[in-house]
């Protein structure tokens, strides 16, 4: 196995881009292998690593179809639905709680949360 070329932060050559940079250009890696690695040094820890892909081999992002949009909306709705009270919490339920905030921390006075 051949080692990847490693570049320091902000010193990558033209023609290479991270996934986010490709996405900003309306592209995706398209199955190509990682071309290089970018490292940003940090104090007291290992470096941050980002993988670089060749821009000339990248392919356009697939368009959003109505079926994909519906599937994404369904998945996001499931992430907002509390498994205890079955209500849409209006936000993504934290994995650390597993339920919406009112179910995780019920009011000991029995109030519904209103100020009146």
C-alpha cells in the first residue's frame, strides 16, 4: 500500500479539495480514492486530519428528487418525535436524553410549563 502525500494546513496544491469544498462547488468524490491528506497541528493532541480528493475526477452532486426529499423529511421528523409522549418536539431530540426535555425533566409541581 502506497502512503498518502501529507500537506500542512492551507498548503494543499490546486486541484485537490476536501468533501466540503467539493460540495461548495456542486461536486462529490464519486467513488474515487483519497488522493492526499491535510494535517492541522494542535497543541497537546494529535493533528486534525482532512482527506483531499481530486477535483478533476469529482462528479456532480445528484439532484434532489421528490422521493429523496420526502425520505429526508420523514427521517428528520422521526428525529424530532419523542418516543415517550409521541409529540413533535420542534427540535432534534438529544441522544443523551433519548426523550424531549419535558419528558426527561418532568415538572415536580405538575404544571404544564405555562407561566399563568
